[in-house]
C-alpha cells in the first residue's frame, strides 16, 4: 500500500543505533523488536515512525517503543591516568586539570551512574555513595598521591594521601552546607532568577559553588548524559551573567567526557582521522555538514530539532566555553598519541590523513593545542615512520618539517615543541639546530620562503615569524639573535630588490607614494628595526618638506576627498608610532 506509515525497528550494537527492519503496523514492529533484542550482541531496540532525518538525532517523542537489555553488573574500577596536577586546596578540584583528572579516573563509575564529576562533588548523597563503593576512592587517591609527590619536596605518599582525603571531607562538608541552605529550585523559579538570587545574597567567595550546587540538584535527577547536555545548553541560551556561563562551561566540559554525547555531536565517523578532524572543527565552532549555512537557523530556539548541538557550537565559536574547547582538543591529543591507525588503508593513506590533520592543527603559525599537541603530532609521526624511542622522536620532528612546507608553520611547530616535555628534555638541542637551519642558515628571504609570493606577502610572512619568536618562551638572548637575523634578511630583501625606490617613484602622485611607504612600516608588514627604519627615514624626509600636506593632496581635486586623505594619512602615521 503506497503512502502508508512505515515503522522502523532500530537495534543498538556497540553503542550505535542502526535500522534493523521495518513493518507496516506498530504492533508487528514491537513484536519483531522483542525478537531482535534476544539476539547476541544487541543491547537495545527501538520502534520509530519512518525517520525523516538522522536516527542519531531523535527526539523523545519520535520513539514509540524502546527496550534495553539489563546491564550486567560489571565491576567498577579506576581508569589509568598518566599524570595528576598538584592541588593546594579543596577548591582546586572543581576546576581545570584537576577536574579533568577526576573525569578520567572515575570515567567507569561516572558513566555507570550517569553522573558528571561536578555533580558528584556538589551532591552530599552522591559523595556518600562513592565513599560506600568499596575501595574505589582509596585507589584513586593512592594513584593521584603517587603522581603528586614526584612534584613536591619533602612529602611522602602517605602524607599526601592524608591531605587528599581531608580535601574529600571538606568537599563533602561544603555540599552538605549548600544543601542546608535550602536554595530555590531552578525548575520552580527559573534559571536566571535563582542565579540572580545567589549572586545578590551569597558571599562572593561562595557564589560559584552555590551556582554549581543549584545546577547539580537539577542535573543529578536527569539520568541521561544527552539529557544533561540538552538542559545545560537550554540554560546557556537563557544565561544572563558571566558567573552562569562559567558554570555552564564546567558542566558542558564534564558531559563531553561521555562517549555518547561526543558521538551525537560528531555523527557517524568512518575512521579515526576523520573523527579527529571533526573534533577540531567542533573545537573551532564550525558547524558540520556540506552546507552548514543552510542548516543553522537565524534565530535558534530550544524547539529547533538540533538546538543542543547548534547552541553548543555557537557558544564555542563565541569563545564562551573555553574548558569545553580544551576537552575536545585534549581528546584529539590523546588519540594522536595512541596507537590506533588514523585510516583503514595502507601506510600511504595513513600519511595522507595525517597531512590533512596537520592542516587543521597548524593552519598558519599558531599551533592549535599548544606544546602538548605538538608533542602528540610528533609522537604520531614517529609511529608513521615506524621509529620508536627518543631517536624516533628526533627523526619524527625532522621529517615533519617538509610536510608543513610553509616557514611560518615550521617555526610555529618547532617553538611549540620546544615548550613541550620532550622538547625541554630529550629534543632541545636537536630542535635548536632545526630552528637555526630554518631561519639562520637561510641566505635570503627567497631561500626561506620559496613560494612565488608578491614582496608584501613575503615580508609580512617573515614579520609574523619575527613577532611569534618575540612572544615565545625562548631565552631573551636567543630571541634577540633570531629576530636580528630576520631583520637582516628583510634589509637585504628590500635593498637588493630596490623595493623602496619602486614605491617612492616620483612619477606617481605623492599621496599614492606616501601611503605605500607608510604601509611598509605597519606592524604586520615590518617589525621595528633596521628594515623598518629604511622606510621610516624616507617618510620622515617627506614629512620635513615645506608645505608637505599641500603637496600630498595636490593631485586630488575634490576638497572633501583631500580632507579625508589627510585624516587617513595621519591615522596611519599614528598607528605606526610617528607621533610617539
């Protein structure tokens, strides 16, 4: 029968829903779903009306029937971590790397109980449940203590363990104190109303904790990570204060440690390499899809089918979720350092996928993810060239440079890697040599930048490298030597190419020449130094001419254009520091 309803039967395997069968009647579909659920490897089944969109983005009302296999009571255990930051007081556990470590350590426990780390630490009841969970907390504290004492002087593991248990007790006491204050419920009085009352009435040092507590009270009752994520994004859509947005970022970043939320954000990924590119796009606030502009509504509201994901991407793009962005980048870093192949093809395909990743990780001179990401890139390159140990990392760093091509990207990578753990220890001398080979040994600008670019583009690129070195953590003497060398290359390039003679050609109108000369001493074109002074001296010579301003606009007939040109010229001079 054409045009009739079709009911789709979905099956859950290894965390992914797929269409298993269809039926013309709902009762038949539900009976068939029950049979499918009995098969090995099936974790759950659903019956929905024929899906118009992705089955990974269903709303609750789309699901007509759902049944899950009971989960076996697997033993909960502590996950491995490779480090743990030193915390100086209990409040440190609520933020940054400390909370990230808690999310990783207790991943198994948090996923099993549908909790975020922040909810756990702000709920007296959930803290008690964790303490009752056998040796789980004791194992975690022992592991963290071992890492932390390596960074501390005159402290034993036992002493550090006692301090951390004291932190746990104080966190539980703070949760109890917050509960005793009987704060209004967000679901009753509204999000901004409750947050506003806390900000107005609580001592400043307690505001953040009480806001997180009020949000935790609501989120603890939502036993779905996707549901928590949706709720947090709805709050973000309403949020009116920086304090509220900071708390929203904390909960959103916690939720991102759950694989179901990440899978929902990313959609189905064919291989690890494309998954990592997708994560990088999300971290940059880019909407996914072939035609992203067509998919995003001008006025986003919670009623929109993809509200949660679109709201999250907008907030990331606006720079309002820095911790959430860090979680996405950290996941990319950890996967790069792992051993899972980036592609399903051969070694050559693996190289091609990695090059695509490099284009996202270091598009210009800035290294996305900083030193730790540079180290992860190098570790992945050592896997690709099949060389292990410190020798493999050295060779990986060297062979990475031709892949990056552009000297700005090469410099950004080398400087970032120098600040990493491996760059400060095993590779320091090798990286210094590579940086010298790149910048000091280049005889001319054309040797440094081999692309066929116009002179202004080449000078701007060298200047961007100059400024990046200035901002780096290199020792002052080393910075001075490298920047002086770049300045010398710029001087030679300008004089040998007679660039200033061409710009200051008397056959051109004076205002055209003046603006072209001033463009040469813009901060992004030439750094302050010998090269910039070549152009500055010519400009100063013009400025000292009698009746210079009259001559400057002599070729312009319109009086309003004359005034506009003079005003613009003075603005450019001011920007270049001619007026102090």
